[in-house]
């Protein structure tokens, strides 16, 4: 019940729609009570005639008209309620989707590191669809079931307290019998959801990397993996459905016996003269009105269980605390110089061993600093901490003397531009991608950024130039073109601090020259932190910071470290040797010779 109440409370902002649907539901419930009463009145008049009396033909006709008007009203009001229900469902899906999306954007980076994209999407889809369907059902079917049952029982008790008592006993008996199977059913459903999430996750991976799948001829394998997960859902659905329907047979048999007793009692008492024919028909009709929703309880319980089970992952995600919450008195970061200082920073993922173990170094204002170290030593972690995608376990990161944990995340990230090794572009136009960090930018600003990034020339060759669609992740562009769009995006943002996961390591010579020129313009007068993948890039920086075993090993200029006996000198020596061993060693440092 707690979870159901949470679903209702979670969607409380749409209460006017629930209230309107509820009002129409009450009206429809009341109208459903009228037909048996009108039928009884007509039958009583007809039985007068059959027993030798005089029937009021006009009154019989009036009852027929009243039944017609009741049916007409039911048709009208049920469709109005249905319309409101459709609008409610659409609004509900929007509210829930936006709320989920908004919350996801606040979750820690570790959440996305540990979850498949397809799984996250599937949970949203399943949870929101289930909630909207369930709330629609609750406001329509369930409310009408409640009110029509109450109204029917009141009338039945008025005409026969004995029949009313027998009908009242149906509910606690049936609900108790149903509750006995709920926990086991939900266990099956959890297993089904898990396999569906795995299938969706793999599906999203395969589609996003379809070139790899096709080039390695693994279409059949991917389909097999996808099908295997769904085969498990079928294997679980069989015992789940068999269990539920077996129990439902026993539940319905109990109801069949009780209704047998009710009908037998009504028939016998009518034969004995306790009820008129009209009263007998009325009691049977009301028993039927109660019987129909009662036999639908299985469906209602089934939907309730599905709602509870299928929304669990949705609410689990909504319950995760935001990654980093700004302090109430957090300042806005205003960079004057751009001096970045790491002071004894310690950080580890989850409960594992620390990746960074007291890292300390400075990025002088306006300088270019290269991070060098073997794969897994924490170079990317350092950039993630600077962006506050994670918080250090201890130590501080300062920008112009301000602890970044004391400033707002918005102002911090406004002050930092990032160019990734793999350019992260979105479906849409070239213009939209360049202006991604500054949507209000003018066409002149966008073009100026593209010119500075050596991108304007190739952009103008497209039929629609800056309005050209580039496809998902920029698939219509070459590697060098994508990188120059990403650089133009960073140039337009015009942030004083730049993080550069070197973007030239996988390009051909011509593209590399074009990108490198653009990067030189981008880095000018900015404090730049580079995760270097080429020795040529390292040699051109102002400062090198080498990382070994999670600690800073050396800090100095390329000239100084070239003869220090440290990591950088080793890399220079390895570059001169052209053996497979030296190539592998360079690869360990993520360096391309």
C-alpha cells in the first residue's frame, strides 16, 4: 500500500484530472444503479397485469425511456471520462519522463559507469508506461468498481439484508485469497524485468556500435545474445502465469460456490413469496453488477502487482541522491588568472583501492600542462575531479585560490571547456553542435568559431552548410571533421580553462595538421590540461606532470625532464627504438610513437 500511495503522491500535481475523472466515475457508478431499479418498476407493473390486475402502460413506457436516457448518459459521460483519461495519460508520461530525465542528470558519474544505457532507458520506459497505465486504470476502473459496489450493496441491503451480507463477505475472502500469491508472482516479475533490461542494454550497445558488429560479422551472435535473454523471460513467464492462473481457478471456484448460494437463496425465497418477481430480478441484477467487478479483481490485482514491480527500478533510480550538491552558501566562480592547484588529492572509485594517493601539482595560469602516465594511473580521473564529476575523498582542488567544492557547479563548468579524444557530437545540424555550449550564439559567432577551428571550409562544401544534418554522433563526418566541430564548440564557449584529451592521435597527417592548428588557437591564453597521446604534443607544452602508482612522480618542463631519468626520458628513448616491445611499452603509456 505504501508503494501505491507513493505512485499517487508522485503524480499529485495532476489532481484536477483525477478529480474530474473521479467525479464522472461517481456519476457513472450512480447511473449504473438506475437500470435495475427502473427494470424492477416495469416488471412490477407487468406482473400486476399477469396476475389479473391493471398495469400502468404509461408508467411502463416511462421506465423504458428512463433506461434509454440512462444508457445515453452512460455513453456520453464514459467518453468524456475516457477523453480526460487520454489527456491525463499523455500529461502523466510527460511529467514522469521529464522528472526522470532531470533527476538522471544529477546522478553521480558512477551510476552511469555501472549501468548499461539500454537498461537505463528500459527502466524509464517500463516504469513510466506502467505508472501512467496504472493511474489511468485506478482513476477509471478502480474508482468505478469501488463506488458501484458501495451503491449496489446499499440498495441490496435495503431490499434484503441477508443477500447484502452474503455479497459483502465476498470481498475480504477474495482479497485474502489473492494476497496469498502476490509475493511469489512479484518474484517472477523481477526476474523477467532483469532479463529484459539485459536484452535492452545489449541491444543499445550493438546498435550504437553497429559498424563493429558488421565488420566482425557478429550479427548472428548479437541476435543470439538478445534472443537468449528474451528466451529466459519466456521460461519465467510460463511458471509465473501457470502459478497465477492455477490460484485464480481456486479463487473463482470459491466465488462460484458463494454466488450459487446467493442465487439459490434468492430463487427459493421468491418461490416462497418473500420477494416479488421485480425484487428478485433487482437482486439478481445487483448481484451481477457486483459479480462483474469482483471477478475483475484478478485483473486489478495483477495490474497493481505489475505497477509495484515494474516501477521499483524507476523509484530506485529516483531515490539515488544527486552526485554533488552545492553548499547553500556556495560562491560563483569568477576566474581572474586561471591558476589551478591540486593539493594532496586522494580519490578512489567505490570501495576499491585509491586511484590517486595524495596528488599535488599546479597548472600555472595560461600554461599548457601534459599529464603522462601508464593507462589506469588516474589521468582521466584528474580531469573528472576538476569538473567535479566526482569529489575527492580528501585534499583540495583550487582555482585562483578558491576551493572548487565551495563554488557552484554551474559556474565551475561554465569556466571549463573540454575536447574529448572521441568527439561527442549529437544528431542535428552543424550549427546546433557548435553552439551546444552557447545556444544563444549568433550565426556570426558560430562561423567565427568554425573558422578558428579550421572547419568553415569543409562546412561550406555541404549543400546546407551550417544547417546540414550530421546524423547520430556525427556519423556523416570524417574523424578530422568531427574533431574540428568539437574544437569550434570549445572555442565558442570561450572558457578560461581547457581540458584536452588529445584529439589528434587517430587522424591522418592532413587532418592532424588541421586539427593541431585549431588546437593551438584554442589553447592560446588558456590554462590547458592535456592528456597527451603523442610525444610531439608533450614536447610542445610548458610543463609535464608524470603520474606513477597514483602519485606525482615528476613535474617540470620537457627540457628538464628529458634528462631526469624519469618516465618522460624513458619515453623519448623508447621512441628511438622500433621494436615490438618498445611499441607495446609506449602503448602502455597510451602514447603513439
